[in-house]
C-alpha cells in the first residue's frame, strides 16, 4: 500500500512543527517576536482544525520544550482540564 505524502503522516509532522515553532517564538522577548510570522503560523495551525485540537498541539509542544515543567499546569494554561481525561 503506497504511503500518503512523503512520510505517510506528513500533516501530523507539519502540525507538530508549526505548534513547536509557535510556542518557541512566544518565548522570545516581546520586542524580538516576529508577530506577523507568528500570526501566519497560528493561521496555518488552525486551518481546518477545531480550537480544542489547536490548544492540544500547543500544550504538547510546550511540554516538549519545557520537560521540567508540570504538564498538567501547561495543559490548564491552554484551557485543557484533567476532567474527563484518563
């Protein structure tokens, strides 16, 4: 069975990369943040996705970038509560 795209999961790879880039750029001092590019990243990330899915990708990206921080706190920061999960 042929793979879809280059990797077989291209869309997932791109979404994860966009979320990680967006969260990383947010960590820059405000005067150094490329706001126009960040808004474009957010639009690309949100295109065709539910807001809850976007929040989940952003929270997961922040967890990857800051592994020492409490994941539950990060998820709550993005409006994702532990109620209804697990």
